């Protein structure tokens, strides 16, 4: 089963903005909403962004999501050390009739 | 508060069967669709299946279609995953996750359990 395409790694300092891209196609990101998950080392994934750009309660405002066409992105404005984690995008695929996950991006805070 | 607790994992030989359970509490279980998602050691997340809140609308990943069966018992607030003809490639931590609502065609999982490890090895 195919995956959504993410860069394997990203990094930044607390004064920068870290952006993670997620590339898909017309049958997934192009026609459905994108969700982002954060997985801290040794823990279960946690919903970070849903419906492209909505933050569940409790998620810090430095996390934001956007979508354009068949791509989406997650931004971390001023990453903190506790944000070091793996980040996954996910979307429903209308052709496969299932959920696709990106391969994951490991974020390092310098 | 919402809690999802998986159980039933273990070590099995190739070709064996195993049934996972996910006990839900803290929310109205029969108002939400539910996912199973797995993660092989050191790898990324792989979606396995979703079942609608009422149980009859179900979708599977191609990799498990015909071998795995998702089901739910709303009277017991429990989600299940029956896994047959297990292969070494099925070795993973299996998570249950609550979808955002009644929608089935969704990648949203707003609460996750802690996972249960399934190891398929001879």
C-alpha cells in the first residue's frame, strides 16, 4: 500500500520555524482532510492537527497545519525540546478505501 | 476521561491466530467509529482497519484483507481484531484508536490506546 510522502527528518532551533511537508494525490489529500500525529519516543501517537488546520484542545499554539491541493504541511513555530518526536500525516484515500499514513518525519530541536 | 486499553498480544508461530481486544471507557462507545493501527518495530504507522459505530461498515488495508477481521460489541464497549494466518511481517505493536465521530471514511484518530505487541516468529 502506498504512503504519503514526508521528509525523513527536519530540525530547527527554538527561534526558528520548522516545516514538515506531506505530499499525496487527488484521491487522498486532494479530496479529503489531513490529520497530523505526534509520537514521542516510546509512547502512542497523539492527534496534533485534524481537518487540515484544527488543533485539539491542549495542543500548543506553536503547532499549525495547512493544505493546498494535493499537499499539506505542519509548522512548528519556535520548537521546544519537548517537541522532539516523530510526526506523521494521514488522510483517507478514496481509491483504496482506507487510511494512508506518511512515512514519518523525525524532528530534532537544535 | 477517555481510555482505550488493548490486550491479547503475545508471541505466536507463523500461521497461527490471535484475537486482540480494546476495552473502551469514558465516552459513549456506540457513537464512534474505531480504528486499528499497527507499528512494526522501528517503523512507521500502518493503518489496519476501521469499523463504523454500528458495526456493519468496515474497511481493511490490502495487507490484511481476508486474514484479519475487525468487530465490536457495543454492549461490552469493546473492539476486537481477529488475526488469522499470521505472518512474520505482522509483527508490530497494535493500537486501537477512536475516530472523530460516526464517520467511517476518516483518518482522524483522536484518542489512542497504549498498544499491545504481537510477535510472529518460529
